[in-house]
């Protein structure tokens, strides 16, 4: 509230400036009404009436309320403001039918959705219109939100990411405030009866399916919607109304049926979802690339855990030996490829040049036979056997580039759950040091989602994409940030990078490289930071997976003070 509570002067300035924007679209706000307590219904209507942008119409559809105050209240508001339209349904049809009745009243270019006991902030429509004027082709806007109690106290702000298609399939995070281009919403068919409780997600899934260019979906990183948290409200406790979970399952099932994509939908704690994609009948060969120098204890544990636990049926292991000189390690490397009968192929490839992580992996990729590459550190340890099934099934999806895993420290805290671009300067790991099984923030640590980057400590990608972007940068980034740069180049080539919490491994973190504690290493690190700052300056300022209201200091997902600049 410190930064988004607007003074009277600022509200007046918005009213004045909104009169002079080049395009002033009519925005129709749909409100289905049913037996709403008078106080909350009046507040909802008042929140629209006090908008700093004036070209709106409020379309209220009463769903045959039995409470006696509803009709006179709605008739009163309609009589004092011609922008308020009301219809009274003769028969109760529930929220989807009532919302469609409100939609029939609407004549606006855009449709905004408001629940009958929630509130818009005074500048909600102004922000939508300003963003619309900056990006006229946008079809779908959504904003951040918070909750508001009976006393008007605000809490639990959800500072959302930009549109991440895979996170959106796990949770309906765009829901409040949602504004659609009216023609597209009607093309999608409006609300569907039978999906009550997740009717808004069902609609959003159908609308987004019609939007082929994701840049036409815009997130406004400002709290524009207050979700009423009162007894009986889904804002207070979703389990009070269990039917939304079944409706969500039905909406997601229909979505993938329309796409003709066979998937398995698995419930995730928090009433969210995992979409499990199938592997092809003949899974492609995966080449697992493991650079090493000595470090026998860690290397042997890594290789043994892969061979002992991995259920994926078609893979090879390439150990790239970067001039090991430990006799025990050399003895292991000499025998590892030939003493395991009926096991996947294990090959040792010598690499005698000075350590250069990028060059080593590029060299290894040239020797790989697989259509899919897995970049692995030698200090990993597989936890569950299906880790590679999950990563490969994601990597084989059209449009997906790099796929990263959930990595834990040995003490069962998170080491890597995706990478936030700009965090701590260049990049930092999301949810680092959070406890294993944490929900993170708004359950994001439990859900598949798109990030700008994932760590190459465990990264799976199709070889054709690796080759398309010319692999890792072995000229400018020999040690640090080569994976971040690689992921950003993959994204720039038109692919979405993805992190999954359903591939879990332990990571003992860079044990064979040694500490970054020599003057030479410090200077090299400084030069690589400088390169990233220069080469990816725009990307470091805003990560689509991370909200500008959140800090880029070392503690991720905490509030920035003040928020970082954002322009529509």
C-alpha cells in the first residue's frame, strides 16, 4: 500500500489525462449477482463508479436472487448512472449463465470481469487503457491482485509473472483483474454452463487458445483488484468450495482434447495441476554429458545413481575427462565403460585443454549420438527414477528449448528451482535455501513453469536446438553464466525454456572445479559479469517470470522498496 495508494491529486491527474489518450475504448464490466450482502455489492459497484477512466459500462445480471434488497439496490444504481445496465434473470442458473446474461448487455470493445463482492482499485481501468494505447494489438490484459477483509485491510498480494504458458496450465494465476477483447471472448463462446467454480479458467483457456502470438497477452504488474476474503469466499479458503477442483479438471481435460494432445492430469497440493506429457512409443536416444576432473567420489555416485535408478529406456553416458590425474579416478575411468553388462553405453572422452566449461560441453556434444542432450554436473545424484522421462517429455514438445530440474543440497534445501534473470546482478536461483516440499510463493515451487533460464548443472535440450544456437559461448563465458547466456539465446531463437519440479536430484555443487578464490578467477568472473551486463542489458532489467514489485537483491520473492520502474 505504501507505493500504490494514489493521492487525490494523482487521481485527478489520471482523470484529466485519460480524457486525452488517442484511443478511449468502451470497457464493459460484467458482474453476476446472487444474494450478495448489500454492503459488499454496494462497494463493488462504487469501485466501478469511482474509476479515473470514465468510458465504461457496468453490466449487472441478477441470477434470480431471493434476498429482498437486491432488486431495489440495482434499480437505484441504474437510475442514477446511465452507464449502469441491469437485467434480472427469471430463473437461477448459477454463475456461468448469469455471466452470459451480463455479457449480452455489453457493447464495449473490451470486457472486464468483476465478482459481486470484490473491488477494483480507482485506477484499474486507467491502467488498462494506458497499456492498450501503448500496445494496441493486445487481446488479453491481466493484473496483480490482493485480498481484502471485512474491515478493508489488504493482505496476500500476488505479484504475478508475465504470461507463462506452462504455469498457466498449472494454476489460473491470471484471474483477477482479467480484461478480454470482446470479439475474442465471444468467438471463444463466452462462459460455459457446467464449469462453475472454474468457469473463468475454462474461458481463459479457450481465449488463449485463439491467441497465437503470446505478445498479445499483457500483464500489468500493479495491484488493480481486491479479492474479498470473507467466510464462504474462495478468496478465504478454496476448500470451502470443493467443486472448483473438479471443474478445473474438466476445463483442462477439454483444453488438451481440443489440442488433440494426450496428457495425464495429476493434482498438485494447493488445488493446482501437473500436466504429464507422454514419451513417444520409441523414445529418442539421450546423450548425458558429464564433464569431470578427478572427483572420483562424486563422479562414481553420479554415474551409479543414473545407472541404478533411471527408468528412461534409451540413453548413453559420455564422461568428458578434463585431464584427471588422480590415480583412483583414472582407474575408474579406464574400467567404467566395460564392466557393466547390459547397461547403457558409457564412454569416456578425453579433453586435455585447460578448463572451459563451455568448450568442454561443445566438444562433448560433437561426440554425442543422441537426438537429445543432457548437460549434467559430475556431482549430481538421482533421487527418483523417472527424472529423465519427465525432462525429455518436456524437451520434445514443440516450442520448448532448455528444460531444467529441481536440484537440492544434501541437507534437503533447494539449490535450484529455475533462474531469475537479474537477481543479484546477473542471475540467481529461485527459491534457493527454501525447504524441500515448500510451496514457495503462491505454490510456484511445486509447478512446472517457464523461466528465462535454468542451470546447466542439469539441463536437457534437443540437439538440433543446441546446434541452432551454436552451443555454449566458449569465447566470452568459459566458467560462469554460460548457461544463462545459452538459455537466453535459446529464448531469443523463439523457444520457451522450462523448469520442472518433477525431476528431482541432489546437487553437491561444483566440487571438482574448486573455489573461486584466486586473483585470476576473480578477474575472469569480473569480465564475464561485464560481458553479461553489456550483452543482455535489456533482459537483466526485466525477467518475464519475475514481477518488478519484487526485489533483485539476493533474497528473491520479497518486496522491492521502491518497486522497480515499469511502463506500459
